[in-house]
C-alpha cells in the first residue's frame, strides 16, 4: 500500500464520495475513512425496501460496492482512480434494522488490481447483525479520459 499521508487520501475520498449521486440518493453517509478501510452508514428508509419490507439486496450491494471501492481508493496514488470490475455478494440475513453499516477492507492491494472484502451489518437494539458479505475486485485506472478521482 502506498505511503500517502492520511490527510491526503481522507480528503480525496470525502470529495469523491460527495460526488456520488447514488449514495446521496439512498441517504448514505461516509462515517470512517482509514488507510485500507472505509465505512458507510445508512438509516432505514421504507423507500429502500423490497416487497417484504426489508432492505433491498440492490441497495446492500451498492453500499458494499462503494465501501469496498473507497477502501481500495485509499491505498492508490492520488493521480489514479478505481472502477469495480467484479463482485460476489452473499446475502446472509434479512436487512432489518434501524441503521446499516457497510465496511470495506482491502484484502490484497496491487498496482493494477485490488481485492477488497466487505461486510454489511444491521444495527438496532443489541449487537450488530451480519447481513451480507462481499468480495470485490477493483481496477486501478490511470490516464483514462473522463475517469478521475
């Protein structure tokens, strides 16, 4: 992983997250940014549920993809960017909770390909409940028109 100072990558991630209309649309917020780890939180909203009243799998996948992508973004040089090229998600338990936490962690950094693992938790009274896991593969993008930070 690069030796970039913590302030630089944190600001870069916060700025990029603010430009993500999808995360703003679902009401997600960036709550933790560390080198190799990013957390996103989301309050329950009935507009994000499927027909049984639980958080839609697509919302879970989108938030985990962003958490994993930003975790990968935290370990690359400031002139590069990240695009997801593949992910696998396991939905383990219904998305029922007052809030949801999506954590992405870099598992294998690299110059071209980065692998990150994500975990989604439902939060209510009591301990957080694991509801999904993801493994994502991210490609480091350099010098491609229209794809920056």
